[in-house]
């Protein structure tokens, strides 16, 4: 049980964490801060936070749990702004989708206090943004990746691990490098592709007519294109080397399919599609997809 | 009310049509044929069809409604095989995802009887195949595109239109060319991309580890990769020019995003992602996405 959560960034991710923690009876009081005071006020009106702080350091004062839920490029400045308020009994976490840049930012901002910070990535999200969509169930049943560095304090890692498990997460630990390589493949590149596809269609004169005919396959494929621009701008820039690496693999696989189509090699084409279909069907039946 | 549906191809699409028609009380009897007698037998055992025919022409004998639910490249031979059984009071339809190749096949196969054939594309599907997944609700609330040619008989078009509406479809009419251009953008290219992404990840030594971490964004984006290989082999080959055209648009939009990432032009990148995000959010709130 935590006495006070300082929630820095009262959007979908942060708001959902606050609601989940409250529902689980794991926090007595939530003090929130957002860059926009309108957002903080909305979070308070919705009961996601109990009190609105006028600044990040004031939100942290008196807290024993701090959650950063801001675009990853804002990590360093946010941590710098609260550093003076940090105390040894505090647990500090983030929810960013990249981890190498976040741990580098934490090292620079927190210096000898970096051990309090447990880098976290909950593999969850929605195609809508804003505290009005905050959902106590967002993290339930989802993966949560912890990417500790050597200086991360072991008791803090254990505390974070137990906390996310209490919210229903499957907790895994990876190095920041392993994390960023994996999520370039299964999340960052898919987002980039979905953004490109939407822009590609929208830029065509017949784009609106095309979209008016689209069905459930398109709905699911393109859902992630509606993700928050500020969040994904930061993710794609922060992890650009790994994303570029995955892009090369993807373009190669695409060219292989394209060559079979162009040559009318239907048997070879079917074999390639079959490989993809089996890979996806196998994944679907794994516990990860539930 | 139809007396007898001849269902040629007792898979997910055909089986779902038979179940929907039965539930709506629009057919008295369903006679099915599939290339594999095991499939036909399973359809009968499941009650999707009432009787199994040993050949396509025998299924059509005595029918007043014929549905082809086979991979599009099989259209011509299937229509040729049943041509002798066709009668002026019959309505013949297909459910293929491409339409130019289907109407060309129908012209060649049916000659002066081509007016009986109403080319149809229900914009529905699932990431599983087989009659065991047949679902009376598959088409309910989905788009249904009719792509008549000049020789398609007007009363047959009206009959098809009314039939699909009775199953809950939003019926639209397009030329085969308009249809294939639109679905290259919103369906065929997305499938090709999803196949390529799965193959790209699966081919990497760490692929299985990457996939074990994937979350709901990946689940939805990649769902269509599990589609039936035989169906999609035919679609991608049949519509290759329009798919190649959409591929050029997509690669251009991707290169534009990539250039901003490489240059670290975060404002420009955010602007491009914002365009995609708004386009997707606007689509989501349209009736088509329901």
C-alpha cells in the first residue's frame, strides 16, 4: 500500500495506472500534474486524481510512488525537475515505449539517485488519447517489461515487479537494448507502417472514397495509426537505429513477396503467405495474445 | 425466399452465407459442394448444408440461387463446369475480393448467360478458415459491393441487392475497376504488408523472443496475416497492377516519414503522424467502421 502517488502526466496511460491502483486498494491518495492545467483539472473532475499539483516537484512532495507518464523525450527534464524532492523511500517509474533513451536520460538527470528509478514499459495502449479514456483495466493481462540497469536498486525492482503483478500484468525483465530491439520489430515499425498507410491513402484524390469502403480488416490493421502523435514522434526518433534495422528486414520480406507476384509464381507466393499465416496463427494461440 | 441454394465452396465465407440465409428464413434447402469431400461432409455434419453434392453441376441442378465461394482464380473453371445447368430463373453470385478478373472469367465461362451472374464482394472475413468457423453474423453490418457489367441483368442485380440487405449488409455498387482500385488500397496492400511483417520477424533468430513480447497493437495490426493463403495468393496476383500502384504511394509516404526521423525533424515528423492519426480517427467515427 502506497500513501501517495505522484502522477506526472495525466493522460490515458497515467490515468489508467491511477485508476487501477485505486481499484486494487494500493494507494491512499493520488496527486497529479500535467503540463496543461486543463488536463490536470479534468483528471481531478473525473476522480482519476484526488488533488491537482501546480508543478511536478510539488506533486512529488510527500509521495512514496512517482509515475512518469509523459512522451519519452520529456523524461530528462521531468526527472531533473523533481530530483530535489526525491527521497530514498520513494519508488520512481515510467511507462515509456523506448528504454535506452529513458535510462540514459535517468542517468543524466538523477545522477547518484538513479537507483530509485525503475524503467518500465507496459505493453498496452488504446487508439484514443486523454484522461477521459482512462481505464482501470488497461494493464490487466498485459505484458510489463522492466529494464533495470546495474545501478537500479534491487528492492526497488522487486517493489515495481510486485506492484505491476498486483495490477494483473505479466512482468518480464530485459536489458534496455533487448527491449528496444524487440519493440522496434513488434510495435515501433508497425506503428510507422500504419502511419504511412493512412497518409498514403489520405493523400490520394480518391482516398476518402476508398476509406468509405474499408472493412474490419482495415479497421484492425490501421487502429494503431490513431495513436498519440507526440508519443510516437518521440518513440520513432529515440529508437531510430533499431527501427531502421527492422525496416530493412521488412523491405526484404516485402520485396520477396512482390517478386513472386510480379512473376506470377503462385506456388512460391502461396508458400510465403502460408509461412506468414502459420506464424501469425501460432502467435494467436500463445498466452501473449490473450 | 429461395427454394435451393447451391453452395460451391463450403468454407468460412460460403458456410457463413448459408447459415445467414437459413437464419433469415430465406432458403428452404442448401446443397453444398467442395473440392475436398471431407470439407463437404463436415459442412453437412455441422448443419451448414443440408445435402452434399458429388460435383458442382450436381449441386446446381434444381437450385434457384448459386453462390461461388472459391479462391478467385478458380472462378472461370467453376463457372464453366456449371454452365450447362444454368437456367434463366437462377441468380448466380460470387464472394471474391477482386472483381475485374472475376467478371472477365464470367464473360469467358458463361458467354450469353453472363447476365445471370452478379459479381459480389462482401467486405468481411476472419483470420481463421474453414466451415467450422462459419458464422451467421459474419456479413451483418458489413459492406457488400456489387460490381455489375453492362450485360448483368437488372432484375438479377435488384435480387442480389435485396438479398444481401436482408442479411444486414450495406450494399454499394461500383464498377469492377473502381472496386479493384479501392480494395488494393484498403485491403490488398494491407494484407501484403502484414504477410511481409510476419515473415520478416519470423525469419530473424530472435523472432520468437520478439513475438513473445508483442501486445494488443501487434495483435490487431497482424490479424489479417493469418488469412487463408490460397485466397490471398489469387487476390494479389489478380489485382497486381493496382496493388503495385498502391505500393508506390505507400513507399513514398513511408520514405517521407523515414526522412524526418533520420533528420531528427521532430516538428515535421509530428505533423505527419498527426495527419495519419486524424485520418484514422475520422474514419473510426464513420458508420463504415461500426
